[in-house]
C-alpha cells in the first residue's frame, strides 16, 4: 500500500514538472548571461577552427545559453565482448534566442548521424533535416549546424547516433572486471560522469545548470541485468536474443548524475518506513558482505527524510559495489556507485575503523541525494555546497543513528586534516574559480570537503542546531530541482528566526547565547552573509592570539601560516588584507560556562567576569581557528593538565594538543613546550586524546627514521616504549571494547610492533603462524589483523603466503590489510614486484596503485624506489589516470610530501618544471613544494631542541 502510494506521488511529481517546465525555464534562463549566436558572426577571424578546417562557431569553454535541454531520450547498447557500445539519443531542446547552431559537449565519441526535427516535423511525421557536425576537441565541444535558423521560444528535437569504445580509465562509460573463485574473469560496464565525463558517453549539455529529464533504455544479454537511476518499467525481447530494458523517466537533474550499469550482480533489498525500496548490489561471491550496508542505508535514509523534512523523491535507491573504482563513491541519483571497500562489510575481516568508514561513505552519498542532486551548485566553483554539506551531514546523521561509532569525536580529525593544508599559502578559497576540466577535477579536494564541513559545523554552533536545521530545510525547499550558489545558502540561514526569537528592534537571539556579545542582527541577510564570506571567499585559517592581563583578555587575529615564521621577510606581506569574522567561544577555570564573542576586527579586548588561573578558547573545537596563548597562557594550561586533566573536556584536551604542535610548525611555540604538554598523557584515559598525542610523537619518529637521524630515532623509540608502556601492556589482542578503544588498540599495537617491541612481535608472529598452520581457518581478531600480517610479511615465506592469500581473498577489507603488510617489507625486490603487479592491474588492481605507491614511499626502504618509479614512468601513469584525477594527485603527494632535505626539494622542483614544459600543470605541484620546504624548516628549527629534550628523558 505504501509502495503503490509512493509511485502515485512520483507520477504526480513528473506531471507537475512537465506542466511547470515553461515557468522553470524562465527562471533557469535568467541565470545565464552568455552572448547570442550573432555576436561572433561579426568577427569570424576570432573563431576557433574545427577538425575539418571549418570555423567553429563558439569560442568559450562554457556552453552558450541560446539553446537549453528539456528531455533526453537515450538508448545504449554496450557489447561486453568487443568492449564498445553503440547508442542513439533524441534531445528535446528549447531555443531561447534565434540561432543557426547548437553547441554540445562531446568527447571521444564517433557521431554517425545527426538530424533535427521541429515539433511540426514530428506531428506530421516529416523526415528530419540532416545536421552538419563540427568538432572542436580542445573544448570537448561539437557544433550542430542547421540549414535554417532555429526560432526563439520554439522546441526542437535533435537525434544523434554515435558509438565509442568502453573506456579503460575510471571515468565515462567504462569497463570493470572481476575474477570468480573459479578463476573466470567477468566484465561489466559502468558509468562515472562527475564532474565532466557524461560527454564521453553521450553528446550533451554537460554543465550542472543544464538540468533535464532523462528516459533511458539499455540493451543487454539475458545473462546480465541493467540498472539505471530509475526503476525498470518493462523489458522487450529483440532479435538475436537481446533484451532491452526501459526505465522510468527521471526527475530534473544534471548530466553528471546520470548512471547506467550492465552486470551480473546479485542484491539484497529492504524498504524504508516511507516505502522506498533500497537494494545493495555486489558480485555474486560478495553478496554475503552486503547486509550491513542495507541496514545502514535504511536507517540513514529514514533519518535524512525526517531531518530535511523532504521525502527522498525517487521510488527506489540502489547502492552497488564496483570492482574497479577510483573514488570512494559517486552519488548518482537513485544508483549510487561505490568502491567495494566503501560499501561491503565482512564481519570476519572488517575492523572497527572499516565499519566506521563504510558507514561514513554511505551517510555521505545519501546526503547528496538532497545536497547535490535535489539542489545543485550553479557551477563547479561552489562544489563545496555539495561536498562540504555531505561531509558535514556524516557527522549529524551518524551521531543520531550510530552513536556507538563515536563519530562526533572523530570529526575533529576531519578539521585537523584540512588545517594543515589550509595553513599553506598554496591553499585556495572554498569557493574558487575553475573553468577547465582539470581545474574542476582539482576542486574535489580537502578544502571543498573538509573545510566546507568544518565551517558549517562552526556556523551551526553559532546559530544553534535548531535554527541551522530550519535554514537548511528552507534552502532545500526553495531550490529543489534547481541550482544554487553561496549567497543562496546564507540567505536561507539568515532568514530563519523561530517564532518568538525576534525582538521589537528586529534582532534575533540564539538559544543559550543571550549575552550582549551575542545579539546578532539576523532580520536581514547581512550578518551571516558577511561572516561567512570571510570563510568562503578568502583562503587560509585564522590564528587567534590571546594574552591575559588580570581580568582583561587582549585578542588579536592573524593569518596562520605553517612553515612561515614571523621573522621571515615574506610573513608580513602574506598577512595583508586577511580578516575573519570569528565566532569565538571560551571558558575559564572558574566556571564551566561557555562564553561567546564574535571577533570582527584585528584586535579586541574582553573582560573576564572573575579571576581565573587559565582560559581556554574554541570550546569542543567547534571553531575553525587555531589559538595561541601568549605570556604564561600555555604554562597555566599545562599545569592544569598535569594536576587534573579532567577539568578540561576531552575535545578541549585534544584541541590543545593539536594547536600546540601546529604552532610549533609556525615557529610560535617551542617544541619542548609542546612536548611538555604531552606529558600528562600517562594519566589520559580518552582514546582519541591518546591517539592524538601519540600521533605527533610517531610522526617525529617516522621523519627521523626516513632521514636516518639514528640517535634521535633510537631515543624517540625508547621514549615511546618506556613512557607509553603501561597503556601498551593494557591492550588485548581482541575486538573488545568501544570503537574508540578498538581504534586505539589497532594504532597502539601497530606502533609497538613497528618499534620492534618484543612482546608485540612475539604475539603477532604466534598468531600469524597459527593462521598459516590452520590453512586460513583461524580467524584473527579484525582490529589486529593488519598488525599480524605486517609482522608475518617480514619473512620471505610469510610474504609469499600473504601475496597468495591476497589473490584469493574475496574481502576488500582483508585485501587492503594484506597489501599494507606487503608494503612494509624491507626487501626492495619485493616492493618492486608489488609496483609491477600494480601497473599490470590484474593481481593488484589499477584502482589501488596510488595507495600502493603512497604506502611504499612511507617505508624507508621504499621511499626512493617509489619516487624514482613515478619520475621514470610518468607517461605510463597518465595512460591509467587523468592528469587532474585524485589518483594522480595522490601519487605525486604520496611519494614526495614527506621529503625533508634540500636535495630532495631540488629533485622535485626539476621534475615539476619538466612536466610544466610538457604542458602539464597542477595546483598540487605548489602544495608539494611548499610542504617539503615546511618540513626542511621544521627540522632546522626543532631538531636540536628535540634531541636535547629526549636526552633528558631517556
């Protein structure tokens, strides 16, 4: 009953959108300001040249707005034997301004025929007019030249026949393979169009603003199934035994969200409380690993419908694990594609962190069904509206549905990760210009995802959770099936005062913030918009410097710069014109109350209500800023931690550790002071605080080990094993405890074994031997599986055994753990063998090559091996991955960003210069160079002090 009612509602939606299409087109077209087609006819010399030598009638990267799509009727027939496809489409278009050409995106497609029909042609069944097709590959565009001018305000129908090879890379319409347990290799065909690859599968208006409806038909063999965004309506038998599946027409959406797959997968299904059918698809032998994903998807989809107060608008939602997938997942509306390790969960081999990861990725992609799919950014410069929101909604949804996963605590790392990146001068604003496909690909980075999520979390804390949610609902309702930009979000969040919040003067109070410093004018857009412009339109992160004089706090804000010291000549110039509106929170030793103040100027003063022994800013680390306590501020906080650390909240203890070591990298705090701060950790019981402190000490050990600074390496090793021995000895080799306890166990025992702690090595070797003797029948606790394999991989017999086990395993989680273990070998020949296998793409899939090179480079034995391989095989790597892809960026940064010597810096510079000379340029080049320079300066400044500090304590 619920299902049939939902289908009826969906059909009403479709009829409504078709009926209202003219009104929507008026809104849609008003967002363009492109020139008309007549503009370029005045200056034909300015036009580019098509491949046939004729003038190409359009010279801009962005498409003109003279013609807009209304509906695509797309028919596709992939051949999984010859690995190609033939297809046809009919695009219904509306002409806004009279024109003699239509510009579409098309890349690597062979167009065999193109015709045009008017509405009259179709009505009277007249033959269409053949179109002349011009191609301009530099802009990935084609021009359809019409014999007679197309008239404004009329609709036309463009029919195109085309064909192409299934792609070998991970974009467009590409082939993916998997091996059965019997050794048979099977092929499937899958799409991945975000951001600009729909044009490689069908000619289209491949920009997010050109939303349309899609009716899709897929031809297949009977041994396969076909999936697309919408439910299947019917299947027709064709000659030769082929079947053609017809799918319901989609809602209005952007081209990058179109999806279709031909495969032989099996599924498990369930229904949400509102009647949406949810199915999880995987290759047949991995079907048993789909059940957790189904449980999580049902629970999370129910949560989002309630939170957004908007029903998921499609009748079904499929989630499918793809054997070859570069990204983590892709939010195609109604057919979400995943890397296998981001969707499948095997209780025998998946650890606590694996479970958290799968839950996070599912939560992220489901959030996109509203943020990104229902409401889409106008252009890729605002991709953070999609990705930042989806990342933020991971926090909100998982905290509500799976509180035991403790993601609320882990979210701190989401922000800490990006702060390191954002503190470099090579960072960029969240909302940033991007025009070319490569520039657009580079926008999918930590700034768009993590920083976007962190400033939204900060804004939620500033407005209150209730008002933030109300504003989000307003935003989604207002822009449903449309496009939005930065200011549209701030407008929605500004105009959402709840009843009773407005004062007679038009001011709006935030709950629990009724102090004079927190009266914020929200009757107009100006407050939120002005504040958030400082976070989205300029790069970087602020440093708040706090100096206490009795009951007076002197505040000033600066731009925080990692690796640039105040005495450096460039420091002052890098500070100019940077100013944030910072929603500060702080607390004192006197009271647990949280005080609030918005810092809008370079300097300010605050009065404390009472005498206090210390003051702590950025409560619960909700703010996106770093705090430095001048004078005796750090000493007072260190004293409190040593005396009774529980007076400070766990998140505040973690943020103190984070800020202290970030300040070391900026030359604002000495390393011995930051290390003194970690001394309280012997009394710490919070797992994440322990992990944070240990993480910094381990990173110093890794740096010294890679640079072969043997005395400091040995002293750090002794200090870690001696100082943290009690907490190491308390760890059990099991899967018991909370998620935090289990993640601490995994990291702590891994570090202990890496440091050759005898009891750890002995226990891991014993478990490895027992599993080998049992022919794999002994199940090792999942949280220590990677540790056991890493110790086992240090012998030739163990390494070979693991490589064979890797080939046979059907668990992506286990394969990841084995691959990591194999990369820890100290034998260069073995590491080189792994790289060769990764390049072949059979035993080790190409999708894992970037991670493989990254982990080998982190091994002191493999760091030069991986770097030299990348330099010598760059051309081969670019045949496997697009230049701007995440994989290429990860390969470059993963094999170089840990370097810390001037010779290494020079090597990397020369390599990047050679790439630029060949026409390849990426923003990541400058990020890497700046990171290496930062590492060099860190060592020069801190090595002597670190050496002395360790000598005193070991």
